[in-house]
C-alpha cells in the first residue's frame, strides 16, 4: 500500500476546506438573495446589535463613573476626618524621638477603632488600611506605621508638597490583584508633618461593575432575541402574502388560469390581492378569447383546405385533359392550358402547405423518428431542386460526409433542406450555393449558404414569418407558397432543434439547421458556424479558438456536376458545375 505524503494530505485537506467554505458561502448567498424575511431579520438584528452595544457601553461608562465619584467623595471625607483625629492625638508627639513608632501605631489603632465604632462620618467608604509615616525627605531615620511599601512614590511626593492627593493602583494581596484607591494628605504635629494615607480596596465596586456588565450583556442578548423574533413576525406578515402571491402567479403562468389570491381585510395587501385577481380575470378572459379565435382560425383553414380538394381534383382532371391535347389546340389556347397546369401545381402546393401548417398549429403533428444516415436525407433534398439549379446555372457545392447517423424524421428533414436549398437558388443570383453537413457527439447540423442579395438588418428574424417575402424575392423561380420556412422552423422545433438565419446585403445569406442526434436530447451548440463571425459554437467541434473565423465551407467543398454526386459512383470524376 502506497503511503500518501504528509504535504499532499495537507494540500488535499486545505482544498477540501476551501471547497466546503465556498459551498457554504454559495448556499448562504442563495438564501440571502431569495429570502426577504432573512434579509430583514438579519438587517434588523445587525442594526439592533450596534445600538445595544453603543447604549451598553454608554451605560456601563456612566455607572462606573458615578460609582467611582461616590467612592472618591466618601474616601476624601473619611481621610479628612481621620486627619483631624490624628492631628489631635499626635499634637504632642515628636517623630524623631525614641518610641515614636509605638505612638504612631497606637494612633492608627485608635483611628481604626473609632472608625468602626462611629459610622456617622461615612457610611459607604468601606473598609480601609491606614498608613502613617514621616516624610521621605526627612534627613533623620524614617518612622512609619502600616503598609508603607504599597504607597507609590509619586503619590508620596505629591503629599509631601502639602496637597491632598489620590491615585488608583493595583495591588497584589495573596496572589490576587486588587484595584485600590489610595488617598493621602499631610498631618501636622508639634515638631513637623507626617504623611497620612488610607488604602481603600475597590473589590466591592469591582463586583458591582461586573454585575452591571453581566446584566447589560444578558439584557442586551435577550433584547436582541426579542427584536429578532418581533422582526421575524412582522416581516412574516408582509412576506407571507407576497410569497403566496408569487406562488399563485407561478401556477397561473403554468396554465392554471383559475388561480386567485385570497383577500382578507382592507389593507394594502388586500388591495394588492384584489388588483391581482382583477388582472388575472382579465388575462384569463383574453386568453380564452384568443384560444377560441385561434381554434376557429385553425378549423377554418383546415375546413377550407379540405373542401378545396374536391373542386381542385375536378379542375386538375380537366386541366390534364386539355394539357394532353394541347398540340391540337390553337396557340393561344395551348398557352392557356400550360399556364393553367402551372398555376394548379402552385395551388396544390399551397393547399398542401396549408394543411400541414394547420396540423402543426393544432398540435397533432407526429414525429416519425428513425435512425438514418443524414447524407442520404440531404442528398435527396438537393436532388429534388437540382432542376431549378440547372435552369439558373447555379453551382451546388456539397460537403456531405457519409456515416452521419441521427434519429430524425426523414420526410420532415428532407422538406426543411429542400426549402432552404430552393430559397438559396432563388436568391443566389447564379452564384455557388454551399450545402454542408457536420456533426459532433450530440448534434448534427446542415448549413445552406448562398452568395446572393443577402438580408437587410432585421430581416433574419422575419424570414420565418408566414407569407413574408423579401423585396428581392418577387421574381421567384421555385414558385413557393410563402409557407415553406414557417413549416421548416416548426419541423425543427418538433425535433427539439434550431433553425437559424443570417444575412448581409451583398454577402449572401446562410440558414443553419441543428438537430439532436438522439430524440429527447437538448441542443446547446452547433457544430457549424452560422455566419463569418460565428465561431464560438464551433470551437469545441472544429478545434478552432473562439473568436476566429472558420474556413469557409466553399473552400473545402467539392463542386458537383449536374449529372450527380461524385460519391455515389466512385468511378466518376467530379465535374465542374455549369
């Protein structure tokens, strides 16, 4: 078993973590985009959090300031009262004589006992420790009582100058840091001044501020939760009808025209529901009217087409009799019989196209798909219009590889290609018409390209309209009915494919039919370019980079003589088109 290097495992873990983070980010982004309620609740929560934090900081600062101000006032009062007592007790004490240490200790004991017995001076200053010492600038031996080492030097310097001073410090008692307020002032004696300090631990105040802080935090969290719940409930009252309206609109768009919004009350949401219901009713009425009109129109077209068949058959029989005996008729009558037969041919073609378009409109057209070689289907369509090409001396340049199989309806595909090639011959001005067949793994495409008059801007989207004709198509040679391309695009849609047009004035026109190779597949790209600038769809099948201009089909096509296709007879050399 091969061991995986540690570095490789670390890179894989890092890649998995990044992928997981990307997935979570994408999921959260989707939730944020799709849910108005989530956005409102989170926005409210964020703004409320900012407000609660600011208010909490302000409240905590003000409470701490008030607590410390009250503490300072009480400590100063306690210090002044203690200084008065010490001055009275030490009025006759000489700090420089022997035994002064004991006098100082006794004075501090009396001060502490009197403070404990008499609480009238200050009731909130709390417990304290007292320090009494000679000045640090005294040249003699320093005498002190109490924890003089806890008093900072800068405070002693300020007190030695004769002022009442205070300072906040942090002292360590038994390994625990205790915030302490030290207040000091000078005390006069008979032979000089002493320094008097009171050390007030702020443990109680610290506990009070901690309780206030925790209370503010817990209260803030509870307030945020309440605000989030309130925002969720309020937003739900607004989002719920909107979401319900969206769901009803989606079902209405899917064809459930009887869907309506429930209306309750008289508020804005109720007015929205009433307006939506009125709009839905109006749309439903118009859609039903259009459906009835469309069904009536399709039925009329179908009935008229069917009813015309009987008289057309009779007229056809009479015309055939006249046409068969045209040599016995006078020249004027002979010409009339020929025109009659030609127009009957066009009338029959128009009638057949009307019947086909009515079946497509009615949705009863069926796709008789079978697996066939597209080479044979396209060749039959080309041969069907070769006579028109020979009359106009239009060369047909074919690039039709063999073995391109697809599941299609041969009759419909042959009709599409026949219409496209006939149109190209009509508008090609006797210039070469290219017919190219190509495929990839999922699609097959047929491109018909002419180099004639081309299409004006905007006409590429109009060529598939029924009975639409370009200005240059007035002199058609194929005698089309004007429904060929309309039927062709419906046949392409029936296959689940594309039929697209491109053209420019003076550069000709191109029509591309793209079909899936298997019934039910989705066409996403075409293996052939539609126009000179359309190379993006063919990049994956031709190997050419996107944005490049593929080699024109005319340069790699084989000219075909009027006698037939060279591949059908290997012994025949390809001839030149007339």
